[in-house]
C-alpha cells in the first residue's frame, strides 16, 4: 500500500529541480500524488476502510496547500507541475 523506496527515488529523480532536491514543492506534491493514487485504488476495493480514507483526505489537503503555495510563488512552475502530474485545475 505504501510507496517503495525505489518508487520514491524515481519520483524524486523525475521532479527534482537540482541534484539532491527532495524538499521543493514539486517533489513533495508529486510524492503525495503517487500516494493518493495508491490509496484511491486501495479504497476502491476496501470501501469501509475509514482510517485510510481519513489519511487520504489529509494527504489531498496537504497537496492542495502545497499547490496553492507554488501557485502564489511561481505561476509557470505551478502550471508545468499540474500538466506533468495530470491534475485538473
């Protein structure tokens, strides 16, 4: 259910701004998006798992705050990230 370290490393490598970057909003939002997708798949089969549903909602709101921060900081970086992640905004 959780992301493996290989998956995390690949996501970080794809979205990092410079070598060793793990804390930029782009990397954080992309990691959250991957985790949200896995939790969504889990909840499709386990409809009554309310503990995981709460975690999913917390992750979605955290990603929304990160994207809002990035949008206020740099509109073009925000648009690139939204397009790359396939999110609708």
